[in-house]
């Protein structure tokens, strides 16, 4: 189900991806990849608090999962929790950002720098 959910993510069908990923988690609630993918899917639908919960669950299962830490940073920023997002991004960097995730990491770094510079 996780792979099928990922396929729907790639197709941009986030509601169906959400459904499939939730099914995958019902089968294996300790599947950190499915939890992270569900977090991304929820994030893409603007469900940032739910997405954050999935990213945190994924990290609780696999604390070294840098992609989940990166997703958490994005989700926190999108909720306006800039200081927490900076810490999450710092943590992701400490865990080691893969070459695949480097462009998104760099984009998030710029977005957080702009958010910190903006008047509150």
C-alpha cells in the first residue's frame, strides 16, 4: 500500500494517496516511510497539523530519518512556527541530508531565512 500511495503522490492525486497510505499504516503502524509519505501527502493538501503529527511519528520510530526531519521543518514553517522549523531543519542537517533532498533543504533554508527577516 505504501508503494501504491507513493504512485498516487507522483500522479498528484493526494486524496487517493492519503487513503492508500492510511491503509498501509493500518497494516503496519511502525512503517516510518509510510508515515512520512502520509505527512507529505497531508502537507500538500494544506493539513499541516496532521502532517506534523505523521512526521513526528515517523521520527519517533526512526530518529535518524533526515527526510522526516526536513518534512517536519517545512510543516512547522507553514504553520508559522519559525523558530521550531529552524530547529527541525538544523536537526535534519545534523542527521545528514542526502543528495536527493539537498535542493529541498536549500529551498527550505531560504524560506526560513526570509521568514525570520520578515516583520512579525
